[in-house]
């Protein structure tokens, strides 16, 4: 109805949404590969007067390029404000030439944050998930305080379709 009020708007329908500790709402859209950050309004306003959320990231083609997303599945925030995006290319089509399953870290300006370490011990904006081809990664949650963050990732084991010979 015309008298319903909004406290914020996203330009892309959220596939996953999370509250940021600084009072923002963070969302990802799997189709557009966008990360969106919205500051909640103090008072409700008509939709057409509400500004859209800040939008960034976009489709990735190269797994080594920070700031872009392959297929965002879920989003969460750590206590220190780091935005964590779960990516899994297998969730987009069921299969992919480039299998990427990882957590990506961002700040409130949608800049990559080097919160993890790669195999060589160098800071990285990504934490690659083990057994990427064997699992579908579905959701992520972060809990903790200023000393320790626990990241929980929900996954489902990938069971390949049996071949016709296995049915006989």
C-alpha cells in the first residue's frame, strides 16, 4: 500500500542477507554477482524516496583477481566488520569449467580485505575451501569476538549420477 514505509532498498534482489555490526545490511545477488551494502534509515520513508544500497563487485572470470565474485552463495559478517562472501561455482549450474569454492573478504567500501593467508603464508582476500569438487557449499556464518572468529560453512557432499552401466 502507499502508506507502507521502507528503511532501505537493494537494486538487486538479495540471494543472501546479513546484518553488519556497524548497523548496515549486507546482501549478495547470485545472478548479477553483486555485493550490496545498505545503511538502514532512521525512519521509514516512501520507496521512491529511499536511496539504493551501494553496489559493487561483479562477475569474475579470473580466480586471481580480487574484488570480483564468481557465484556468491551466502554472506555473513565477522565481529570486526569484515564481510565474508561464500562463493561456489558448482551452485550456479551444477557444474563449471572453473571450480571455485572459497570465502572472499570485503570491507564496507566493497574493497577486498586481506584477512586470510595463502599456501605460501602471504596475505590473501580468499580462503579456498578444501575438496571443492566434492562438495556443494550452501551457507556461511561467523561468530566470535575481538580475539577469535569461528567461521562455519554448511556443505553438501556431491554424489555423481550413476552411469547406465552401474544401474544394470
